[in-house]
C-alpha cells in the first residue's frame, strides 16, 4: 500500500526518484475504497488445483477482492467434475458485459499446437480484445503470455527441442518498477514449458519492458509501460509438488522427460523437493494487485477505457 508522509519531508524526493508511491495529504483526502473485481480465465484441465494455487496468492493482501471464474466453453474438462464447473464458473458471454480491475489468463496444455489449430483460439482472441476495454490490467501466464504476444504484436514463439522444466535463478532488470518492488536482485521461480520468445524480441517491441529474466529461461516477466498487460512465462503459483507430479505423469505417459533442474535435492527424483519460490510468488501477485491494479484502476469501473 502507499505510504503517506508530510509533503516537505526530505525522504519524499528520494522515494519519488526511486518510483516509490508516496501519497500526499491532497491525494489521501480524495481516496475512497471499494472491493476489486478480478476474473480468472482458467484454461488448465485440473481447474480446482489451479484455482487453489492462484487464489492463495491473491488472498495475501489487505484488499477485498471479488473473484469471477470463467470457462472457455461448455465442454466438461476430464480432470474436473462437471458439477464444479456448473456451480462455480461463468461462460465468457455471461460476464462480457462487466468490467474488471484485473484479469488472469492461465496457461494451457497445448504447447505444440499452432495457434490457428487451437479449437478455442477465436474465443481467446475475442477475450483478449475485450480485455483491452473492460479490464484495467491483465496478467497472462505461460502459454497465455506467448499467445498474447502473438495476438497483440505478431511475435510467434519458437519451440525448444526439450521441455524447460525446473526451478531457475532469475535477475531483476528494472528494480524501480513497482511490479518487482521488494524482489531480491536474484530470485528463483519454476518453469514448465516448450515455447519461448527470445528476449531480444520482447526488447524490440515499443511500449514493453523486460522486468526480470534468466540466462537459462530468457524473459520471465514482461510488462507494458501502461501496466495494462503483464506477460509471465513461469509458474510462481506452483505448489512444491507440482513439478514432481508433472514429471511422474510424463513418465507414466512414456514421454521420457528430463529430471526438472534445480528442483530435487542433488537433482535426485527420489530426494525431497527444494521449495524456494513461495515468497517470490506471493510478492509478485501482491505487487500486481497493488500497483498495477488497485493504484491505477478508476473507482467507477464504468470510467475504464482502452
């Protein structure tokens, strides 16, 4: 949350230079507070697991948040009970009239499909266009991050010869941006993907900035300068056991996966997992909610514009 200090305190100039939000008395007198409206478009097959992972991170702030869960179509996912979908999810057309402070679009297990071959690609692009006028800030995760870069900027991913799986060390590239505020200069985050957009491609796009990256994984966190679009290529929401479950699932499906890197002690799948990204994931989602959503969204969502 912003801090409120006397306008003449010398610290104000220093903090402003570091792009830290300092509120003066005039701003504070105009503040009013309402619940945030956040939607989650869940494209993962195990809806419940993904819900828990994301909601856990969204809940760690003093803000009140109203959540709408959105589904892409009426088809029942094989890993989620139909009753769960019917009871807790909206079809997009049922909420298309609404405006939201924030939207999260998850990854999807369709890594090797061309976008044109994705059965719901037309719906996804429709939602992305809708969000530009109906959502203050949209966070695209993993597959959705690459899909959004392709839709908005025409930048297609390349496919890695092997799946990138593991927990990797990243570096903060713009420490004064609010989205990475409080990050250690180096931090760990999980990845699980085949697709990749080279970092220099992101850097060539006007209006985008790479906020965090890794020599091993490339761009990790990219955002538009207006804070309306956030591209997240990893999975800070993952639980400790998620990569282990994916690894053994791939073994069971005869995919001969590589052992996730830097994940098990001594890189031994029979050894315990090294959990070292929970605090990073919590801080990332807290920063997004605070600085990219709460501090920028209009009090009256009807005033939201593209």
